[in-house]
C-alpha cells in the first residue's frame, strides 16, 4: 500500500488527512495523482486548481517518481512557516 | 540543536547554549513573532501545522547546507507548532561562529530556506473570528535567489 497524506488547506478542502492506495493503482506519482483526482467527484477541481507540492518519503520531488509498497506520498500547499 | 515543539523557548538559555565554546567570537540570533496584523487585516491568533518527520529532516538538511558554506561552531533552530497568541515567539535561529560575517549570513540563509522549504503552514484567526490559511509570498521565494552560488 501507498500511504497518502494531505496537509493544511488542502486536507481541509479534501476533508481527508490520510488514505491508503493499492500499489497497483499507483505505480508512480503521476498515476497516483490521477487516482486521487478520480477518488471523489470534488477532488479533481480541488487538486488541479491550485499549486500542490509533493513529497515522497518526506523529501520534496518535482518530477514523476516510481512508487513501491510502503512508500509515503504527501501533498500540500506552498509552505508558510517562520 | 533542532527542535519542533509546542512549548515556548527562553532567549537567555538559547544564547548561553550557543556561547558554550571559547572559540565563539560572534552570535547572531533571529526570532520570529506572531504579528497582530497581516496584509492590513487584524489578526487575533495563529495556529501552526507541520509535517512531523519531514519537518525535522528538512531543518537538519538546511543547517547542514549552511555549515558547508560558513564557519558555524554551534547552531540552534527552534520552530513552534500548535496554537499561538499575538506576540508569541514562533521561530528561533541562533548561530555561533568565529566572526560576525559568517554568523549573519548563516542565520539569514537558514531563515530564508526555512520559510520556503520547511513544511509548516500558518492559519490565522482574524479579529472577526474568521480563519484563513496564510498564502506563500513571492518575496520569500525572491529572498532565496541571493544564496544561489554563482
């Protein structure tokens, strides 16, 4: 399974902080994103209408990344700490 | 020392810890506070969310980057999370170095990277009770560009 996490405004909009996705539905991050867009009717608009950063196993990535069982993928808005 | 914590921190204790070696000739510290105004709107309090695990890794990485570029004898990064009130301390960066130039640069570098890379998110409660997530600012991204090595 792939552990998917959402943070901050994005998790509020989606109404979800965490979900598990079968690896067969998400062999890489591009596939995973497509899966998430189709997960619920309203998710497509939320996920595609704003800048979502992503991290794989707690490291930020820009490009498509291959996924394996046990990986953790997080989506979140641009950061605003400090 | 790197810490992501709910509790407040004490400036004197952090300063004393940075001053622990006799080779230290300069200490620069930065403290970020909760402002009562943002984009012209009155703010009544602030909550801070983070990504446990990734946040700490990210801060370690930023400090390592700074240590590769400047003389850093001792360093401290503390970032608070959870519910904060106006004027509360949010973040502390302290650098002990042999000379002030390195201490100033490393401190500013760490803050600039923290603000744009470390997974923290602020949510403000306005004086009318409405809440809003703080948007990332372009000026923070611009601040990073001065650290790109030519």
